C-alpha cells in the first residue's frame, strides 16, 4: 500500500451507486479510504468537523455536479464558506461554461463522464501532493520567492500555515484559487506575472482552465479588497503583459 495514500479519506459524493462503487474500488486499490454519500447535504455534514475531529476529515472531495437535493456547484459554494478541502467535479456535461463556473467557485479539477477511475485516482494524487506543498511552513508576514525572502506589502499579512491572508488586519474570505492567486502575487511584490505564469503556478492541476479564468479571479479579488478599503487597488493590470501587486 503506497505510503502517500495511507490514512487519507476521500469523500465521494455521487448518487449513481455503480459509479461510486467503481471509484471506491480504485481508491481502495491505491491505498485510500473511500467514504460515500449520495446527497449534497450529507457531504456538507461530513465535512463539518466536530470537537477534535478536524484531523480526521476527508482530504479531498469527489463531487458529482448532478445531485438529487442540490447541484454540485451549490454544494461546492456552500463548502467553500467553511473549508478549503480540494474538490474534483464529476459531470456528464463538458460545456466550456461549466468548466469555468466550476473552477471559479473553488474546484481544483473537472472530470467528464465517462472517465477512467484509475485516471481519477492519479489526479487525486497530484492534487493532494500540490496542496500538501502549498501548506509547507513559512514565516507569517514574510514571503519567499526564488530563494530570497521579501516582505509582503505592509497592508497584507500572509498566514500560509492557516491558508489565509489579512488585509489591513481583516481576514479575507477567499476561495481556494483566490487565496493561491493572491499568495502568488504576494510572493513576488512589484513583479509583473503573465497569465501563463499565473496559470502554471496557481492552476497547475487544472489543465483545461482558460486564460480568462485568471481575469475573473483578479476581478473577484479586487472586489474583496475594496470591500475592506474602498480606495485601495493594489493589484495592477499591465495590458498585454499580466498583473502585479504594488510593493507599497
């Protein structure tokens, strides 16, 4: 049994028993522990920690878009209000707009039915490795880029161990990708990062993501920053080049 998968529980939210069983079998074969529920409300309940239970929560959610009680998109929106757990959507629809919406509300990947359970497990491993690396310890209020330490702009405080950012002392309510995007900009204050660079660093596990997803996330980030400070716009657009975060 592969060590990387040991003790990691994967939550499967799928109302078709045959599909859930095939995913569960592939997960068990690869050393994971599957947990299956059929409804969005059950998934949300499974992801809410009780006293002392945070460490035992599922490490990733495989979430069907078409559920009987609520859509997978709505389930993910509600999940993102209290959890940054990685999410992979399952869907019978491959429309481009579905991919964009799914990724913009905080999903990490998108798999269209029919799919290979083994390929799904491989994607799960990639996402778990990436999310584990993103949580590596760093000093609060200090960012590290290209082997050198640079202080984040004074109005920001990056708390990487907690996966959150404070702006003027106020914690921002960010989706997973909003957090990773802002974190990347904070790690390179004053540097212009192209859309391709941001896609590579933030959406590395989502190869179908489109360039305009970066623009949509920048727009939502700006709105959340202005909600704290209406006169502040620290994210600069460099037309034809990309984005940067002001140093001061």
